C-alpha cells in the first residue's frame, strides 16, 4: 500500500498497476474512515442508549499526553502500574495470560500463561500479591508479585470482570451494577455497593482502578469511565473518552484498561486488541 503511494509520488510516470493501487488505497481509506465514523457514532449511540453521562453526575473530557505501542493481540482485561512496573491481564480461551510489559516499547517482558480452560479477567496488585480474576470459572488466581509465580487461589460467586483494591479490601465487578468488597486474607465478602447515577443503576461495570479515594470503572461497550464513591456507590463524575483510538479491529475491541501510577501521578488507558496505550489527563468540557 505504502509502496504504491511512493511510486506515484516519484518522478517516474505511474504504471497502470500503480494507478489501480492508488484507486484501491483511496477506496480502502474511505472504508476505514467510514468504519471509524461508524464505530465512534456507535460508541456515542451506545452511551446514549445506556444513559451514560445523562444523569446527575458531570462529564469531563480528556487530552492525550503520550502514546505508547500496545500488543494488538492482547485482549486486555486488567491493567495496573505498581512501582513503575506495568502489568496486564489478558483474556480469551487459550490466549489468557498475566504479563509484565515494558511501557515504552509495549514489549512483553515476562508472561504467565493461563490454562486454556479459563478466560482471564481483571488484575490488581495488593502488597506482594497479584490477583487475577477469571470470567466464568469463579477462581481468582493469586501470584507472587516479584516472580509472577502462582501461590494461591480463591473462589467467588458469579462472574469475574474487574478487580482493584482500596488498601484494605479487594473490590470486584461482575459485569452488573454491584461492586463487592472482599477481605484479602479470608476471601470473605465484607460488603457490596450498588452503582448509581441519580436514580439510574449503572450496569456493565468492567475493568477497575482505585484512584485518589474513588473507584474508576470502565463501562463495557462504551467509551465512558465512571468515577464512583466507594462508600455510597454514587457516580461522582464521568470521563468521556469518545474518539480515543477510533480504528478498532472488531466490535469487541472496546475501551478496557485503566492504570494509575501513584508514584508519577500518571493515568494510562487502553482497550482490547488496541495497538496503542495512551497516557491521558482529564479536562473540563465547559
Ligand atoms: Ca486497572
């Protein structure tokens, strides 16, 4: 594709094949543009249909600070940065893994594959342990944070989607509107909160991140992140990331993955099978 364009821009006259290639290139660009617009439009429609950002909580926008390469084969289900180390949990049966990733190059430094029988979901690091949920297996794997070797596991009820922690409890989402607080020693459920914006329950809570006393949650199949009060479940505000990485390879390649670097106070987001990982800041849209 690029060669065809270069040939047409050189001093030599274009051959009939070059002209045909240019026509194909232009056509493909239009198709990509139309597909991108459909995806962005679809995202806005989905958000509207889900009622996101139309409740009582204010909506803020974003600005891209940095872009980094991201493994487009990674079906991102969990994202975390601790002590400058980027960790990612990926999903899909036969492709699920826990991995340490180099932020700047996107290269996988270390990787722990999961059994092909389980579908990896969210991850979090609490103390010297990494926790990784599974979608429908009801098993949370526990790893040594230094070696990435599995050291323990526990069972939970229902589906596993996102996980984070507040320093005391693990916090889990199951794809619904509840968040469950679990004791990391006994693995017992301590409490649940129902996430609401005004009177609307906010469903499809997915990947999570605990940031400055709030739980941030990706809402599945939307470009919105809910910032949730962990005491009440009320959405304090929304971050609208519409337009971020519009060239998505398929319908399930949705925004999913929030990592907050507490040391550098930097925020990173990516999506399933995205070729990029973004450092962003939130900005007021008023
Ligand atoms: Ca996260």
